[in-house]
C-alpha cells in the first residue's frame, strides 16, 4: 500500500500539471467568449466584456475555478461532448469556422489525453503495485 501511495502521488502531480495547462489554455481561448443571448447563439460584441447581457453555459471557461471544473469534467468523460458542442455551436453561429474546428480538436485532444492516457496510467500503476504484492511468497507460521 505504501508503494502504491508513493507512485500515485507522483501521478497526481502529473495530472495536476496537465490539468493546469489545459485550464490556462481554455481560459486564454474561451474566457467570456461563449455566451447565449436570448435563445440565440452568439458571441458578445466586445469579447473581453464580462458584463454582457448573455449567459454562459454551466460548464464554462470564464473563471479559473470554472475552467478547472470544466477540464475535470471533460477528462472524466461526464457528457464532455455536450460541452464541446455548445462551444462549437456558438462559434459556428458567429461565423468563426476556423475557431469552431479548433474547438473540436481541443476538446477531443483533451479527452484523449485525459481519459485514455492519464486515467489508464493511474489504473496501470495500481494494478502493477498490487501485482507485485501478490508475487511475493507467503511465509507460513510454524
């Protein structure tokens, strides 16, 4: 168990660093840019204006905390495609096709790196450490 905790703590640092990188990238790309205005999908007139009349989706990149939660949600895989699609729809409705296709790539890359690579690495660390414990011969008491 002690070896597993040591290896998992190292993995946790790797996960935190990768989530921080994606959080900062999401803040730079989408902060206060994805908003819905009265049943229309548009971007606010001034892209840096946080006091626009629209409302952001529940999972957004407007603040660092919301961005971190959004990144965690995508990595875990909890309806990540709906988050991606809401960002994509707003950018397509604003006729920003290049940014819309980049958004698809961003979310798919985040999901692949987070879910398929990092979380499977976590499971591999756990299984490897438990496998090492089962290979040790048991000492019988006489």
